[in-house]
C-alpha cells in the first residue's frame, strides 16, 4: 500500500506543479497528449486517458481523470479506472506536506502478474520524501486479478469496495470493505500500526460466509527489504477461526499462523466443536498453493464423544448420521477444504459412539488422483473388536473400495448387537458365532463385494478361500458364491440352516465346502469329533442340484446323499448308518426342518441304532405334489420298518407301512408317547395300507399294543398337500389298565380290570381332529359324546358318562393318585407329574359323581377347562343331599406345587351328621397351595357364611335343663355333680333341640373349617332355652369338634346371678363323634341356689332372736324413764317450795327498807328547818321494787315410747 500511495501522491504533485506554471483557464482536455506524456514519463508506464481531465487549484486542489489506463506490458501489469479523483489540502501543501482529503477510484480494474514470488510493480522516476497523509481512500466497483504463471493459477477479486485512511506512508492504516470471490461476498476490516523496519503490525477480520469461516488475525506483516521490487510480505501471528461445520455444529479454532506467498502453516492448532464447544482437538494444518495445491490437517483428541455431538432433536441416531455423512463424502468428487484438496490424519484415544467407548482410533485420507483417495483406518477396540482398512476409495457417482481389510472379535454377539442397534444395514444375521476374524483383499462397490485370498477365523476354526456377493439388480436375482475349505472346523453348535435357507431363498447360489475334520461342541453328547464333511450345491432360479453330501464319523453316524429338485419335482437318495442318531437327527432337523425331522430329533434315543436306506421320487403338477416312488427299509432302535410306494394303473398308487417291535414300550416311545418303567409289554405291531389316487386313498390302519387294539378304516384325501381323513375309529381292550400303567396314566399298583370298548366317527385334517357319535362303555359305565381338536383351540365338545369320581377328574391336574400311609386320610407323597394334555373346554355330564366321603352328587354338569398347567371346573352344578351344589374350582400346577382356588354355594343341602341335621345354604371362597394332597389340604384358607334352617341338634333336649333344675329345687335330686351329669345326659337324650334358623360365619385356615354362630338363638317350643353352637372340622383328619351352649333363661322371680348353662360337646371322627357334657356352670348355679335358700333360713332365725332382745331392752328403758320422770316432779315441787320461802324473805326486807327510808326522810326535814335556814335538797325516796324471780324451769318431758314392733307386722 505504501508504494501505491506514493505513486498517487507523485502523480498529483507533478500535475499540480505543472498547473501552477500555466494559466488557470487552460483546457486540459486539449492538452491530453501532454498530460499522458508527463504521467508516462513520471510513472514509467504507458498512461492513456480516454475521458475527461479536470484540474483545479483553488479553492481546493484536485485532479480528476476519467477512463484512464496504465499498463506495463513487460511486467504483465494493466490498470484501468472509470474515474480517478485526487483531492489535496492546500494549506498542508504550502507546508511541503501532502494531505489527501480524498483519493477515489471508481470501477478500477487491476491485473498483476507474480514473478519470482513478488509483484513486479515499477518504481516512479521521481521520488517524494515529504510527509503524506490520506484522510479518505475509497474504491467502488473494483476488480483485481493476480496471475501466478509459476503454478498456472490466477486469483480474481470482483466487486471490490474499500473505505480506508492512512496517517502516513508508513502507517498506521485503517479500512474496511468487501469483495466477491468464487461467487461469495467477503466482508473485511483491517487496521495497522506504524511500520517499524521490516514489520508492520496488523489486525484483520474476515467475516464468515458459506465458503469459508470467519477469521481474526492479530500479528504482523514482515517485508523482505533485500528481496526484489515490491516483494509480497509474509504474515506471522495468531489466527482465530469460527464457523459452522457439518451437521450444523458450531466450531472455533485458534493457532499460530506463518504464511508466505504459496505456503501457510497453522501450529499449536486447537479446535473446539459443538453447541457447548465441549469437543476438543489439537493439531496443526498446512496449506500449499503451489503447483499441487493441497491442504493437510493433523488432528488428535484424547476423547471424542460423537454421541453427544451428533444427538439432535428429530434426527437419526448419531452413528447413522455419521455413516450417512461418510456415504455423502464417498459420493462427492473430491474432499476439499477452502477449495483445496484435503489430506487428513486423525487419531483419538477414545471415541464414544452408540453408547460404546471405541479405543485407539486412527484414520487418514489423502487424494491420490482424480476422484481417488487413499484411505487408512484402524480401531483397536471397536466394541471388543479390532479393524484395519488400507486401500483406495473411488469417489463420485459410483463409489467403491479396493484394498486390504483385516479385523476380528472374540465377542461377535456383542459386536453384532451394537451394529444392529446403531448401523442395522451393516448387521449380520444372528449366526451362532462367538469369535470371527477376517483378513484378505476386498473389492466393495454398490453392486456387490468380493473377498479373495481370504483367511477367516470362525470360532477357532480357520477357513480359506473366496467369497463373492452380487446384489439383486432389476430382474436378476442376488448371487452368493462361496468356495471355502478348512483342515479343521470347530462349531459351538449346529447352525440354524433353516434360517440361512430362508434368507437365501431368492438368491442364486454356488456353494462348495470341504472340511477334513469337524468338532461340534454344545451337543447333547458333549463335544463330537467327526470325520470329513463335504458338500457341493448349486442353485439357479428354482432349480437346485445337490451334487454330493458326505458326512463321515458324525458321532457314530455316516450319511451320504444326493438329489435334485425344481418346481416340477425331484428325487433324493439317502443312506444312514448310525450307532446313535441324536446328533445326526438334530442336524437333519436343522437342514430340513419339518414336524417329522423335529420329532425324530426329540426322540432320537428311541431310534438308535439306525440302519436305513431311503429313496424318494415325486413330481409337482399344478402345485400338487405326486409321489412317484418310495422305498424305506431298515431298523431303528428295536423296531423294524418296511415301507414302499409305487404307482399303479392311471394315477393310482399303493402304499404300505409295517413296523413291529418286541416290546410295545419301545414302539410307543417312537410314536411320541411317554412311558413309565415296568416290565415288557410284549410284541407290538403297527401296519397301514392305502390304495387309490393320491387325493383319495382308501386306508386301513391298525395297531396292537399291550392288549389294546386300535383300528381305523376310511378315506385319506390329499395325503401329500393337505391330508384329510374320514372314517371309523374303534378302540377295544379287555383290560386297558396295563396300557394306562405303561403310559403313566395310572398307579403302577393299580390292580383293577378296566375293560374298554369305544367307537366313533372320526374326521381329521390340517385344522384338527373331530370324534363324532362317541359310544361305548368304560369299566361298565356307558360313555357318549362328541369331541373335536382344533390346534390352538384345543379340545371342545361334550362328554357324558354314568358314573365318575371327582378324584379321577382332578388327576388331570394333580397326576395319578399317590399312596396313602396307614392312619392318614390324604397322601403325603408329592404330586405326580400330570398328564400333558392339549387345551380343552368340554361340557361334561356325570350321572353320579363321587365326592370323596361327602356323598354322591347326582346329575353333575360342569365345563371342564384345561390349559397349560391348569384345570378348571367351571359353572359346576349338581344335586346333593336333597339340595343343590354350585361352584367353580381351579387347579394350577407350577412344577411340583399345586394351587387351588374355588367358590362353593350350597342351597338347602340336607345335613345329616351324628350331631346335627338340617337344611344348609350359603357361600364359601377358598384357596390354598401344596406339594401333596396332605399339604394342599393343610394349606387351604377361605371365608364365607352359612345359614341352617330346621336345624336339629341331636341328643340336646332343651327341656332337660328345666326338669333337672326343678328336681334339684324340690330336693328330688341331690346336688352331687355326678348325679346331675347323669340326670342331664339322660334328659338330653330324650329329644333333639330344634332351631328355626341359625346363621354362621365360616372360616378356613390351615385346613380347619370353623363355623361360628352369630349369637344365641332360642330353641323352638316353650322350654325357655337358647343355644349357641360353634363347630370345626379338621379337613386333614376329618375330625369334628362341635360345641353347643344351652342356656336356661326361664328362671324364678327371685333368681340372682347368671342363668345356668350346659355345654354339649362332640369330638372325634366326623361319622362317629363322642358326646361330652360340661355342666359345671349348671351345677354351680344349682349349688349357689341351695346355699342362698339355707342362708335365708338362718338369717330369718337370727333376726327373730335379735328382735326379742331389742323389745326387752326397750321395756327396761321405759321403766327407767318413768322413774326418772317421777324423780324430776318431786324435785320441781321442792324447788318451788324453796322459791316461795325466798320470796317471803324478800318481802320482809322490802318492808324494813321502806321504814328506814321514811326515817331518813324525816331527819332530813328536820335539818332543813334549822336556824341557818339552810335549804336542803329534797331527795326522792328510792322505790322499793320487788326482787325479780327466776322463771321456774319447765317440767321435764319424757321421750315418747317407741312403737310396738309387732305393729309393723313383723311378729
């Protein structure tokens, strides 16, 4: 900038100097050639001015040129401008300084060429050393093109706008503006310090746009003063970048920038990524703008949590987003950074993806040619696996990889589960693999993959060969080719080849495999060492050819087979020679899963050893399979099999099957029946013959086992495609018990004879089995009904029989009956394993149902429901004891434990016990668990309520209490307790106690049923007795405890205390209990009554004696009172006489006093008449009043005499 500004200043100064030397009114346009010559001479460049020229000195010097061009062809420099306006401050100019008020460029177009890493600008021929300042520099609509012929590259900047200022040619400079480059607008700002030697401090900012991040630079420009003219400076300083990267994640980076013309490097680079800038990477970056332009990043992270970075609302899983991003990169023509081909080296100690920590991850990518990148990737711990990839990736519309691949895992299920959860497109089928390793060349594209020179490590086995897979394209099916071999193959278990076959159903196949030896682990016999396994199979479209299958030494079995099949038919030949068939049968069930092969695999022990030859031929016509040949011969176990099939005239065929065994148990087990240990059953034979067209075979089937004969005669239709059978079935046996014992359906100790003769019309097809019009007899009881079996629906229908016991029905859930020890009611032996029966819902009617000691229920109806481990008697209804028994019962089995749950209702059941009779109604719920009949009964618990009407408590005459009470009261019966007990016992025996209605709460706990009466109720009649009855029945021992409290409430009027009671107690077996009486309360009441009577008599006698004593004391008291009265009267008279005497004395004294007073009065009068004539006061004489007398005390009054006690009626 310093050089450019210097040139501008010189131009203006020279022009103004020339202007001062000429008149002001000169037309400069007319002097165009002169101005061009002067400017060309001054600048050393060719200057052309095609527009107007305007030059003024006053009031402000300025120069304005229009359509000006400056060119230095030799240096590749070309400058054009639509307008150049230079304005200078006049006063500064007078001081010898240049102060540009404005330097304006309109539409400048500059083209420069780099030579020797410098801009070869020319130096002006005249220099300027004065002070220079630019107040305003503006550029509008400019463009700049810099050619770099050394690398055959040009840099173009368009639409340049600049507003700047410069305090001096050495700075500082300030400015801002924008320019367009590569279709994007770039906004910038800058400021500098003053140049010090070769260094110019500078700060610059470039705003973020879609093509590059935002940048802040703080450093210096360093100029090489010894370099060629106008050499471009280098830049050193701190660069801070901010932007938004892939997945719209914000990021920022900082580092130390060192940049020259064609090279730049960022050292100490630190990058933070994410909304919270939590991901940290360290590294460095280099940029090469030379002939092979490129950018290279080297990054490392201690830990990188991609799950946290890439988790976003409504976005796919982080692993899927990452996989899609890689796919997009592969489809892009080239990986670029700031428009430069990018090379990247990346490493991290831990990469978190899909919830797993992936360790030791390294990766590298570098451009190796047009649309080609060299790629390396490795992970030391990818969910327990390691992987390494090294090759070339073809990018663009058809991306592909070619190179070397290696990897492996010792925990394949874990790796595959992670792939299925995070990258389902890369997950493998659920194969029985534990460890898997691969090493070889790979060629992968969008249409398929080829692995050559492969070494596969599968569960410890090493396989070599080639694998190739081609995707389905339009109508061309997918194709899998495998040619593998192994010296030794180790398998943890038999693979599920049926699943593999299902996945490959629509593929073309070419499979060749040869293993010299095989070790099979996880089998029922442990590890198996086999000989050679070899097969060669090809499949194209619907045609399959098994060229050969050879298995030798497979757990004692040798198998050879070959065949072919297509939509029109095929044939198969197989030979089996095996001392044990369990493992080979399991292999057959894997290879050709069907109900038959699965059955043989499950019962393989019954078919060992086996020596069989099988040949089958068939055809398909309109989706119907026809048998054209069948041959089977040999032995399996103890049974000899012989089967044949051959066509007859037309489409008819003849089929026959014959199987015979010396022991019927072996034959039963081969046909799926479980048998109990026991002696041999003797010879058993099964035979079948069929003749006719395949869609309607006239069939006869018979079987004879353990004295039981089964015969079927009828028609079998669609025997191959959808077999159906209809005909007559008959089962007959003089004694079925031997077969039941052999099948474990009856106790081995069962010694009864059980004849059976039953026939039915049978229909069977793929949907089930139906037995109609069942008729016959079993153990002398008629049976009838109709049953059907429908797969998931189980058995449905109706069944009627004359008689059956409830225990026989419950055996369906509890198993055959167990032995009962002496002295016990129920067996303590664990429940036997129940019979495995299909689900069922059958309406059952039983004429007489035995209820285990309770009685016989007549016309019993219920729905028999069977499910897995469960039996239900639903909607049970039967006549019992003149009333009705209703309820529901459910039994469940869980291993050895049985659980019972039920609800019972009684309606007017006629109770008939040695202790009580009556009509019982009520409801009761119960439940319990146990491992035997004894513990199940002991574990029962429940609750309910019952009402007894017309209740009779036997041998409990309510009048007994009153009669015995009267006898004791009237002394006809002594108070001896023994005598009273005897009398009560005899009296109670005379009649029963009758109660109209009694209500009871019922409870069941620990196998004991308890009835608790709801308060005392009066007995019928006028006996004045109430009863309160409680009872309990121990279901474990069938022991009864019954207690009735009889209370006499009709008592005498003067009765005190509690009413007398008698307890009637029954204990013992429910059918023979013993009665005991508890008369303690009654006897105590009678004794108390007698004691009270005697006490009253004694108290009356003692009262009489007391009353006589009281009367005598009273009489004596009266006499003493009379004497005291007379004495008091005498005393009063004596006191009165003494009072009269005192009164007389007082009267005399008064008279004497009066006389003395008169004398004294006279003497006084005489003195007054004396000569000194002294007047003497006259004194009044004292009145002589009588002496007051005391009032005589009142005469004493005697107390009133008490009333005569006889007047009270006491005597």
